[in-house]
């Protein structure tokens, strides 16, 4: 990869740390399958390998990072429990990890979070604290929770143990496919994309890593363009898992190891979801479909290439999705 030839940035996570994280979490996660569709390949003009994290525990890749972060806590830290703020998949993943280790989980969620994700947190016995749907409200509520419980804050993406865990998805994809030309992952806060880029750097290096995001939440694209973190504006995208800004850990890794960020429209996201449903016979949430959406939107970029796409999750509230969005 040309962007790594003169890498000056000191990567904060080593190859051995990713290998250790993967080994640590293996008993608690699925090694998700890689699926193919000849019809999708024909439409896209390339060979696509879909890493199906919609089949992961809690229905999303977030189980990897949350599990690794909790398993690396000391006994003293574990006794205090864990806490976070999250609108969905990380909330479920952390509540599940805490439940497996029989420790409390305190989850701050916006009151408009998807019902399917709220219910999942409750099923894993996580204690929910609702707040207004703003970053400031999340942080203020979490601060109050931390003062009260002294629980360990596990950030949804800006946490090195979380990133190391997320990197295991691309590590598996690389091991199961070999010789990929491109690897695509959706980008919100950047935990999955930075982990994907690290795994490519350590275990492959031959592939070009590309981030995928909606035009209506393209702060990662803007951040790469400006060379600094651009805060996400109040987004209107249906890809509800990609609403956050990049973090201080994730952005430098993405700057160093990701070739570019490609954007897609809302209609392209819906069309990609439909195609995945019809041809792969699986359900993915909007955030997971952006990778395929940008491949289909940029045919010349990927023509005749071998492409890996991480389908990040499948926690879709179908009733809410179809009642609130029309293309």
C-alpha cells in the first residue's frame, strides 16, 4: 500500500495485540461467514466477498470490541462494572459482555434510540439511562452515571481495546479470502474502519482500504480532506449507526492507513440493502449496506477487482424503517 510506504505515524496497536485480542474473544463470538453472489458480482463488475457481521453475537461487529475491552479489565475494575453511551449496537454488545462476566452495565441511550436495540440491552440486563439525542446530553448523563457508580467507561469506538477487537473481523476476512484488492468498511466513529486498516496493514498489505459513508453524514470524508476531525452535523441519513464523529484514536489510524472515503446517497443505500436481501437472502441494517452502495456507485474503481466488504450489522427495525423513509 502506497500510503504505508513512508508511514511516520506510530501505530498505537501492534500486530501481536490484534492477535491476542482475537484469541481472547474467540470463545465469546462467532467466526462469521463470507458469502458470495454471482448476480451481485455481475452487476458490480467485480468479485465481492461479504463478511457477514450481521450474523455476529448481538447482530453486529460491536460484540468483538466490547468483549475485548471488558476481558482486559482487572478484577478490581470488573467489580465496579462498565458504562457507556450508545444509540444501539455498542450498547447491546457491552451489556452482553457484562452479562457474560456477571458484572453490571450502565448504558446511556438517547430516548429516540431504535426500540429493537433498547429491548436488547434490557434483555442482557443492562441498566438504561435515557437522555436527549445530542452528544452533549449523552456525555453529561454519562458523567452523572460514572460519578454515581464509578463504573469503567468503555467508549463505543475511541478505545484501543475496542479497536483491537474490531480488527479481528477484517483479520478473519483476510484469512478466509486471501489476495483481496480492496477492503471496504462503513465509517461512523471509525472503530471498525481503523481496525480494518490495521488488520490489512499487518496481515495483508496488498489491499486498498476504503471507508464508506452516506453523503448526509460525510464528516469522515470532510475530515480526510481537511486533515483534521470535522464534527458530524445533525445527520439526516437512514444509516443510524454512522452518526458519530471520528475519534482521537481512530482518525490518525484512518489518515495513515485508509486510501480514501467514498460516499453514497440514501437511495443507493436502500437499493444496496434490497440487493443484499434479494441475492444473499440476509437482512442488514442501512449502515451495513453503504459498502456495497459505494462499490455500485463507482464501477470503474472496482472493475475486475477482488473486493471484501464488511457487512457491519443486521439490527433493522423493519416497521420503523419502512414507515419513516421513502425514496
